[in-house]
């Protein structure tokens, strides 16, 4: 351990002591948790990049199989791996120039004039049916392009303005969907929103049609909306500018609030058919909270019953029930962090009340934090695979991502989604929830090994 690394751990112990916890025990638990991370995972990440075209594959089985290609979400998660090394605040500061240029060119080439991104390995019809997949590709694709200061070719449903330039540098021809005879324009907006976002009335009917989903499968409903909320915000503004007096953002928040369980602060309501389903009882409520509070925070709305929500999340953290997906544990610490953010930024309470709420949550969580972290290590070890990465389920990686194929069945392998969650999120949100300084999973020296490996692979494929 380097001197700098030891200083980071010492500082963390001091912060925990100041908050009233046991700094030595907390640091010991975190150091033990970090033993699940193998330095050899850098070889796995480096092997997933497509050095010919750009982008990262979701898993090795997809990389090695015809018909499977890199995808935007896997690429965003893999670029985020750079941020798991000490000294790196954002991947834009360390990504090799050739990789950022190639990747942005590749992403631009996936954009359709309607503003969304479509991958060649998945049919357009399939993606238009998979609303969460379509929304995530839009969000992650624009996230990467914005990070590197690159404009999309066409305007997007998120409000980004296109530069009208194709990846090869030539100007794009714009054909308006409703223009006579395919009349071309210089650079009009060709964004097409889905039907349920066309009007206030359509959106109201959309929510009404999903009443059973929010009541019986709140996580599914939360995931569906969370992957659209950025589009909903932009569309809300557009409708207001067009003269609409009713806000679809406000409508959405009121709808979620009306279905919240006030006793738990989340959206799970126990049903007789749940009897005996220990995993659903332990984690479903918190999973719904994580997705739906993201909607509240993105819109900037106050979450009702925040203390109840935080305590429910803390119960999930301490649950002895083994998770069936890496998200079951990741979502617990993440949810507490999101509740704290909501209280800090969007609560109507006084500053002193906000501070007391946050302090109360953190005091309660800190008491059991070391034991919870040790238990989390045991739970997450079930997801570590032979390739040194992590899989979405304890039996192996998910072969689909938001309903589309990304890997092959029967392989003992990790994937970029789960590895991002375990290597990044599962430790980052512990610190965030408790208001502590983060110690990164890997030391800076390993970063240089990873960069050298990427450069070597790049040279071999030139």
C-alpha cells in the first residue's frame, strides 16, 4: 500500500469517528470488501473494445460471436471504468484521444434523423418496441458525446441541437417526415416523439393504462419512466411553449405520489401472492424507490415520506436474504444517497430540518454500516466470475439488456453492466450515502498498466 493510499484510509477513519461511528472498524470493513476486486479485470475491459470501429462489447461471448456488436450502454459503462482509479475524477480527462475520437464517430453513426440511436445488430422495430432500451441508448449516447464535446448529427428528443454533419464529415440531407415529395431542408429538426408524449391527453392516458403496473410491478414502472424522464422534461417544456397550461412533469409526480406506500416511503404494497417470496419482500420496495426517486430528483420534486423511504432502504441493506441480481444490493445504498439528495435539494423543509433529517439517516445507517459492508461482500462474491469481472445474476451474465440480445447463454462470464455496478456503484454510494470521502477501488499505478494495455492493443489493430 502506498503512503498516499494509507493517508486516504486514515482520513476516512477520522471522518467516520467525527460522525460518531467506529472509524477503524469501518475502514477494516471497506478494505475487506475491496478484496473482491481483481487487478486482472483490466485485461477483461481492454479485451472488450472494438479497436477497428469503436465501442465496447457487453460481454466476451458477444464479442466472439457473429451477429453481436458493441453497444452504447456497454461503452458508457466501460469508459466509466477509468473513474475507478485514484486520481481520476472523470473519464474525459484520461481516455486516450484515439479512443474518444473513434467512439464518438461510431456513436454519431448510429443516430437516426428522428434523434434516437439504433444499433445494426437490433432491428429498428425491436428498439421502437423496447422503450427502456431506446431511452437508455439515447441517454448514454448523448452522455458520451457531450462528455467529449461532440454534437450529434441531428436534434435529439433531449433538446440537443444537431450539427448536421455525418461521421465522415459530409453534410446530412434532412427530409421532413411530412414535407411534400420528400422536400429537403437545410437543417430542420426531425425529432419524432413517441405517441404518448405527443400531448398532455396522450400522456394522461398512458399513465392510466399503466395503473396496474405501478401497483403490482412498481420497479418495472419506475424503470420504464426513469429511462424516459429526460425526454419527458424536454417535452413538458415544449408543450408549455406551445401554450399548454398543464404540466406532464407535475402530472407524473402527482401520479407517483398518489401510489406511494406512506408506511415505507417506496412503491411496494404486499400482496398475498408474495407470501414466501423472500427476495421480492426484501428488495422489491427498495428497487422501486431507486427508480422512482430518480424521476423525482431529475424533475426537481420533493419526495413524500423521505425518512420512511430511507429506513426501508436501510432494512434492505441489512437483509439476510441473498440477492438475485447485483442491482438488489447496489440499489440499497444508491437509494439512501438519492433520498439524501432529495432532502438537500428539493425538500420544502427549513435548512435546520433538512440537516436534522440527513444527520438522523446517517447516524442510523452508520451504526450498522461495518456489519452491512461485510455482509455485502459475502453477497457480491456470488457474482464474481472466472474472467475477474462480475455478472448480473449469481448464475452468470444476463444474455439480454433491456430486452435485446447482448450475450450468449451458458457462459461463465462477467458483463459491463454488472461490473460497473459492483466495481463502481457498490462502493461509491456507500460513501455518498454517509457523506464520506471516497477511496477508489484501484491505485493509480494500475491505471498506467491499463492505459499501456489499451495502447498496445490499439497498435496491434492499426
